C-alpha cells in the first residue's frame, strides 16, 4: 500500500497530517517521554510496537520523528529493531546518503506527512511559515520534498 492509499484508508485528505493519528490507527502507541540529560540529543526510537518521543523537542520535529519511526515499523517490520542495524533518531535526517534503508524510511515519512499532491496544492498560495504550520514540518524538509518531486 502506498502512502496515498494509506492516507485515504484512514480518511485523511487534507493537511495537517498528524503522525500520531496514523500510528494509532495501525495500533502503534506513541509515548512522550523525558529522556533525561544523558539522552537529550535523542529525538525518538521504537521497539516495533511503541514509539517513544522526546517530549522536549519542537512539535514539527515530533511529527516528523513519529512519521519516521512509523515508517521504520511499516517498511522494516519488528525483527529490524532487534538487530544491530536500528539506531535511535538523533535528528539527523538522511536523505542523500548511502544508507538506503534510512533514506527510504525518511522519504516514506516525508511522503506520508507532506504528500506531493497536497504540497503542490498549497505551495503557490502560502508563505514559508504558513506551510510549516499547515504541514507541521520544518520548511527545509518541505523544500526538499518540493524539489525532489520537481514541484517548483
């Protein structure tokens, strides 16, 4: 199932797309936690069944982090989290690296909460700030999505 069909199945047709609602729809719990000083640089992680989010990060980063962890679960399945390959999210968004799994996860997450058809519809008439608010996402990720899908 691609992201467009996934959103349609849930009944999401317009932004903002709240990643918590998507995770919950698929039975994945989302918990907001204080990771403490030692792990303050960790944004999120999951165990294949529950997503843990650092409650001290910006809401836009939370939304993307939840979408990203959901994407890991959707694309990689539970066994991936028991392997040495899975690492907690430290806010480094890999879109242009050789780690194809991370690139695929991040692109899936972006397509999920900033679908190209919705970006295209609102971009012409909106400021950067209003796009961030509408899509609950940092503008540099919106800009990446617009450029990579050749929407601008």
